[in-house]
C-alpha cells in the first residue's frame, strides 16, 4: 500500500471521529491532535474526493448527502480495525486460537499431564504433531517444539526445560538367552536397538563407570526404527538392548518387563529444549504453555527413569551378577 493510500485511510479515520464527536474540537481532543490539524485532514479528504462531506457552521457540523454515504463505509472500516486490534489484544493477553505443538511420539502421555491446565481456556484448541523425525517449524506453522539433545545453531529460540536420564535396558528373556553384560565391552557381542533410522546404523556410546573410568563404544545396530515406541516394543519383545528414554520404558522398568543393563555405568543426561520460531513478543498461548512445560519438568526431573531402574535393579541384582 502506498504512502498516499495510507494517508487517505488516516483522513477517513479522522472524518469518522469528527462525526462521532460532533465537533472538530472534541474530535481533536479524542485523537490527540490540534483542531487545525483535524480541519486540514478534512479539507484534504474532501479535495481528494471532489465532494463536500460536512456542512460547517459556527454552532455545529452536519453531514452532506455525500458525507452520509461516505461515513457508513468509513465507520465500518474503523470498526473493523478496532475489532482486529481487540482480537490481537486477546491473543496477546489470553490463551486462545490454535496451539500447534510438535514433540517426539513418546511424549504423548507426558504432554497430556503437563498441559492439563490448558483445559481451562475454552477458546484455545490444541494440535499435537507427534513425530520422532525433526519437522520444519515454519512450514508446519508450529508454535512450540520439544527437542532432545544438543541443538544445532539456527534461527530458533530455545528454552531448556530439563534433562532426560538415559539407561541401558533389555528384556528378561533376552538377558536369560544371551547373558548379562558385565562390562561395557561386552555390549559389542549383543544386539543393539536404535531409534535413529536415517544414520549409518552405527552409534557411538559413551559410558562412565562407578570409579570415573570412561568407555567409548562403536555399536552397530541390528534394528533401527523411526519411532521410540517401536524401539520400546522390540526391546520388550527380546530383540536386544536399547536406551530407555520414554515413559513406556520407565513403566516397563518399574514392572519388570525391562531390566537395567550395566546399572553401575551411566550415560550423560540428554538436555530437553522447547524451541520456538524467532519472533517478537509471543502470544499468550505460547508464553503460557512454555511456563506450564517448564513447571512440569521442574517437578519431574531426570531421575524418573533412573529411580525405576534402581528399583528394578535391587530385585534383580543376583541375576546381574
């Protein structure tokens, strides 16, 4: 839109305010302008239209026939602009509209709990995009994405929510058949399951022992799956050893369907981030949701899976030996 068109819209708004206020002086007071500036806007508007819009007298202003017709459209324009502004104010101050949140598939149950307070905002709808592959936030119009691990440099804004404990685990049937690894090097003789199907199938695993010693292993995956739920199911079914990272893994460790492997050795916790597209002031739906996620992860730290594993290990220490 040209500068000339923008000036014309401004004059239309001034004209509407003059009609509503009933005088140039009252309109100038409402607009924060001088009466002479208001009068000049009206003269320029009438000159541009080639028609008189107002009858001016010392006592009052009245609309001409052209003014009556023109005022209806101008008033509708101003009303629409005010409605649009009010809608943005609500969006800024109150969670409403559609919230698009992307996360790994295994986070479905977690998000149902963490985002439960959002049910109290009836004008807000939620769309969860659950996928273990990284999606384009801009293309998919995603407001917030949860991502695990170190983030590459990008135009995204990241907020760290916490860390996730990673543990090695396998099913009782698999360990009974293949034996319990006593040292990280023993893992080289076992079947490895991974949730990274797009790499070469080789994963570098770094472990720290109880005495501070470190082992770095190059593991070739027997099975690669694009979803952690599939890795979990394969692990429970006895296909091999995997890293416990999901809520399903935690439950399976707690009830004995999975057992911790090499419990004396640990991997570095993986950071968990909420990322958003880089932009100015975030709408209320995004700010509110980020605060809910941060509060939830502050209450549920990375020890959740570790606690389940320690509980399972205490009842299976004899087998591990």
